[in-house]
C-alpha cells in the first residue's frame, strides 16, 4: 500500500532498471552483436570517399578535390586534407577486401595526381 508521502515509483527501481539496460547494451557490444547487425560501408567513387565503419561510429565523407595526400597504413588510412588530417580505421574489413580497397585507393589517387604512400601503423 502506498503512503501519501511516498513516490509512486521507487528511485531504486529506476536505478536498477538503468543498470540492467546498460548491462544488456555492453554485453551485446562486447559480443559484437551490435556491430554485426549494422552494415559497414565503404564507397569509393570519382567524387568522394565515404566510410561508415559501425553503428556506433560516425560516417566520414571526404571529397577527392579536398585531399592533398593519402597515407595507407596496415589497418587505417590517414587522409590529409586542406584543413585537417582524418584517420579512417579499416580494421573491420576482411583481409581480401582490405587489399582491394588499398589498390583501388592507390589507382584513384594516381588518376587524380594525389600523393599516396604505404607504410606500417608504427609512427
């Protein structure tokens, strides 16, 4: 029975519910269920480079005309634009697809006269 001076919903219930939902989220994230359900996208065309690595990360769009230099590392790209350096992780891509992505980037960079270098992740 509720007393008139007690709240209708107990604060402990809300806190426990929050921690239960947080635990479910982190379990799904830890088991990689969330990222598997989300489509990873990489689109390379003559105008731009678009990357959406997972459901939890923001997409990145870089136009070729803004790119000054590309560094291809083992599992990431460093794209130097006029204004900043963007780091794009490619660790989510399978190995064979990663090789094809790197080759395609080098070919387009060569066509557009953009300096493109390969190296390791060690800086």
